[in-house]
């Protein structure tokens, strides 16, 4: 499908005329069946084309993402296998184009590119493919010359990726060097001297990444650094950042209950001050920490009783 045809077809998918819409959807399905690699390339080019109609760019990115996503596990696996079967050189071109779109000056294009990139990374990162993914995002986040919007979209991409990988039942365990780089990038974004929108995106990404950071929490120095960063974020002037920080703390209570003892006094002081005086949405997240803690302790009590009964 040529570029003009693809542009017209994507727009026609939004037509109020059901006949036009059906024909457009059939044309996209045909392009997918006839040459999937070239179709991915074309969609990536539409997404990354600066000056192109924003609606077209967003539709291209969302269709790209949907080519890799399905609610049904069997269909999801089939889509992933089709991606893996594409020629390596074509995949490289596609990945370079899509991740480049994260640096677009247009917010919606960046955000949509972050979603599309995350779906590719969900397939490739667990198998230690696409090493440029994390290095590129790290450069985007830590580069002092980069626009804040680029940093936010890069952190969003990391958060989406972690969330998607955590839902992939058949994905191998993420390699430690991959999680280290991921965590380094996220923690850089959540530092106290970062603007609040960046801190919020980083805190959200951190919450989604915690399922993969067992090795980091086993290391006392790394654990202290993570906890210090999150606790500092609970003191942000922005309620969204404070709320996201407490969501991280609740997730840590769920994932790493056994590592919390040395931080309990600090967490007690922070959460109770928040519960007493912060706005309701943030206070509820602080309460959630104690609810999660109680659930973990009840589970341990039940396990101990069961062990006693069975000898």
C-alpha cells in the first residue's frame, strides 16, 4: 500500500459512513496479509512523519500496536510469532523508525510511539534482543539537552513495556543487566530535582518495573537508593507524584515484604502524616500500603498455622 493510499485508508477507518469504514478496514487487513513487513514499515513511516496530519499519525501508531496485541493468549502468541518471523533487517528499520518517533515535537505522536515501541520491546527484551531500546531511552531521559516531553514519553515507554512484559505468561525472566539499565533510567527520572511531570512518569514506570527488580532489592545499597528516592517523591508538591510514590510503596510491600523492616519507622511517619493531612486521593494510596501490609502478614500467619497443622 502506497503512502497516499495508507493515509487515506487510515482516515477512512474513522468515517461515519459504515460502507467507507468497512472498505478501509478490509484494505488494511489485505495489506497485513499480503506483506506484513512492508505494512509495518509503512505504518512506522506514517507515525514518524513530521508535518503529517496528527490524526493519521496517531491512527498509524495505534494500528501498529494492535498488530502486536490481542486479548486472547493464542492470538497474542501468533502475532508475536509473526513479528519474530519478519526479516531481521526489516525489523531493524521498523524499530529505528518507531523509537525515533518518541523524539517527535508533537506530544500525541510521542505518546503513541511510546505505546508502539513498548509492544515491540515486550516481544524482544525478554530474549535480550533490541539492545538499542534501553540505551536510546536512557539517553533520552538523562540527556540534559533533551526536551522534557521526550523524557516523559521515554519513561512512559518503559512503564508500558514493564506492564506488558509482566502480563506475558510465557516470557522468559528478564536478564539482570536489562533490569539494571531499566531501573537506572527510571530512578534518574524520579530524582527530586526533576520537574513534576517527569517524576510522575518515572514513578509510574517504577511501579510497573518492580516485578523484575528482585535482584536489586536483594542488594542493600541498591534497595536503600530505591527506597530513598521513592520516599522523597512522597514529599513532592505535586499530588500526582505523591500518589504514584505511594503506589510504588504499596507494590513494594506486596513484592518485597521481607525487605521492609529497616524502613518501617520512616514509612510509618510518612504515611500517617499523609493520612492525616494530604488530599483524599493521596491519603487513600497511603492507607493502601497498610492494607497491603496487613494482607501479607495475614498470609504469613495462615501459612504458619497450616504448617503447624500438617507438621
